[in-house]
């Protein structure tokens, strides 16, 4: 018999009791943040009970029922502090989401996608301690986990992809077991496991700027230096660093891996003998000036901040560099 808090999905009973966070969506599976506000350990440490493999948990039905009841009660009365992590239940995926400083990151959208076949993905939102749990996975399917963070910055809405903490967190997994998949917010650095070369979009967590040189003397086989000074906090609230990037136009017209922020940009030609010639710069479509403000634009996520796209959430930017 199927209880009042269960429903048939793909021919199997699934728990469909409400999420602890009322706005947290769920589809084929029940997604919810874990109800505790203890300090979550990020940057490599798994939130599991010491000495117990996450692949060998066996939860007795009574213990499972008590755990779910305690969690549901905590959702009604507000999260209760706890010093222990809650082990995931069978046929589930759980984990933590952390910000750029290694602290728990709430409000991250988790997307648990069914691989190889068409099916409804599971969804969850990380709780105040950065933890999430999705239960009711089918033992007959293989899944992958993906994380995106919706954030407002510079008057725009962003949906930023989070990085799997390790290569294992990027691996597919069978629904019949319980697994942990952790994610971190990264502003820059190489995308682990990226299938594209380092000279292409998608290889870096930072944004990409495509340069359009326009030199009056027609000589483009040159090296130029660009200076990017942050005009305010980066998207994560940090102050950011001054960036100096050298581009050999004979090899590329791209700047890669720029942390998401607003920058004052200046440029100059660097001659082989060390001489320098100042250039004018401009965002595409604007008049060139000696120093211009550059801001990235978000990728289009008007359909909602979720999914398994490999895009970082930062659209490619464009700048003109001009020798009058």
C-alpha cells in the first residue's frame, strides 16, 4: 500500500512530502536541504561520519524513519544546531556546496540528471549549511549531479556553474546506491576534465574577453599588454586583484580566466626592445578612450537557473583595442 505521503513515479513509490524550504523545487525525486546548521567542512573534507565509507551505510528502517521525522520537524520549527553530519539514505545523492572562501553556500540549485535515457531530473536547493539531499532515485538508472548558483550582481541576474570538488564528484553514479557529490564556487582556474583546449571558451572558470585590434599602420603581429583594475567588489564580494595580461596577437586575440567583476581596462603595445605605445580601448560599439570600464554579461538563463550545461554562466565579452 502506498501511504499518503508517497506517489508512483516511473512505477515506483516516491516520497513527495514537502521540502523543508517551501520554495525548493522537486520533480521525480524529493530534493531538500539537510536540516542542521552546524559548521560544514568544505574544500576537500567530506561531511560524513568518521571511519564510515559513504558506500557502506546501511540505515535500519526505524532509524531512517526517526531521521526523516526529525528532519521534517526541524523544517517546521526552524533548523536545529547539530555537530554531526547526516548520512544519506539508500538510492540518494547528497553533498555540500561551498563558496570561494570555503564556507557553506546556501541557495545553490542542484540538478540530478538521468543519463542515457529520457527522464525527469531530480532537483534540490542547498540549505543554510550548504547541504542538500535528493532521495528516491531509481535503481535502474544512472545519474549525474550538477550545481548552479543564482546570484544578483551589478544589476544583473546570474546563474553560475559550480565546480565539482574532485574528479569523483563529476562522475556518473547508479541510482541504487547512496553517493556524495560536493561542489565549490570558483572564480578562476582550469576547469578539471574540460574537453576543450586551454585556448578556447569552456576551459576556465573565469570569463573570456575577445579582443578586436584596429591598428592604423596595419601591423598586427604584435604583443600587447592589458591592465585590468577592479572598480569594486567581485561577484563573491571579495576585493579582487589587479590583473596584467600579455597577449601575442600573432597567436591569439583572447583573454581567458578573468574573475567575474567590473574592471577599468587600459592597453599598450610592447615592442621587442621594451618600448611601449599606448592604445585606446572600448567596449564593442562604444567610442575608444584611453581607459574604459569593462563588465561581463550573463548567459541567458531565462528558463530558470538549473541544468547540466557546461557553460560557466558568463557570456563572452568583447573589447576593441585601437592604435589611432
